């Protein structure tokens, strides 16, 4: 099950990236919210300015002193969505895409013990 969730998260990233071929890759972050992908709904896409990210108010670790790394975070595009590859499925995902200078690497994080290995 853990590996399956990791594959699903990686698939979410792949689906978003696959939807950006050629000239579309240069599209604005906000434009990703209109991206049409199979079994996928992009619920939001927003540009987060450098150092401006803050945790949601309902975050279990919302104390700012714990997350000082966000203060130096580069600008990025925060994409949220839902994938429903099978009847009754509802898989929420979030992908942060660099605003510029992407080195082509991908790092998956989060999910605790459910993230696979």
C-alpha cells in the first residue's frame, strides 16, 4: 500500500508535467488551473512569491519558529488537484513547481509512513 501511494503521488506529478509540453510549459502558473487532464481536476494553481509561503492555519505544526526554511524558499507554483482513476476514488495531491531554473529533478515528500520508500 505504501508503494502504491508513492506511485500515485509520482503519477500526479507526472500528469501535471505531461500536461505542459512545449510552449505550454512556459504558461503562467495560474493558467494550470484550466489544464484538462484525464481523470484529473486541478483545483487551484497559484504563484507563491519567494519567502511568502505560510502554513495553513489548521496545520498541525503551524508554529513559525519550526518552519524557518520557508523564509528563504524560492518562488514556486503551488498546484493542487484530485485524481480519480477508478470509480469511487478521490486522490488529492499537491505539487510545487519551481518558478524558474528547474534542474529537472523531482523530490517527493510528505505522507509520513504512507509515502512508501
